C-alpha cells in the first residue's frame, strides 16, 4: 500500500504551532494565583492555561456531541417513507 504524504504546508503550520507553544510556555513560566468564585488555583500560569484550554475543548466537544445527537434524532424522526406509485 502506498502511504499518503502530508503536504508541506501542514508541516510548516505544525512547526509554527510548536514554536508558538514553546514561546507561550517560556513567557508564562511565572507562578500565579487565579481566584474563581468558590476556589483558588495556584501554580505555573502555562499549566493553568493548558488545563483550562483542554477543559474548554473537552466541554465544547461534549456539547457538540449532544447537540448533533439531538439534530440526528430530529432528522430520523422527520424521514418520510416514499411509496412507489408504479409510474415512471
């Protein structure tokens, strides 16, 4: 089997994402405290940002999944069965 090669633009964008991520980590290495309504988080800013990024990503995917599930359910309920009339 022949493997598909990724286009060069993919590797350029992936490299830029890695570089920006490393720069973000280096620039936000200071220890900080973030106060929420009921609790306080203390730690390195880059780790706090990463945790909340992944939490937001996960919650977004979860809501998208349940939203699409409701949409699929409505589409299944709305399907109409056509009866052949015998005419062409």
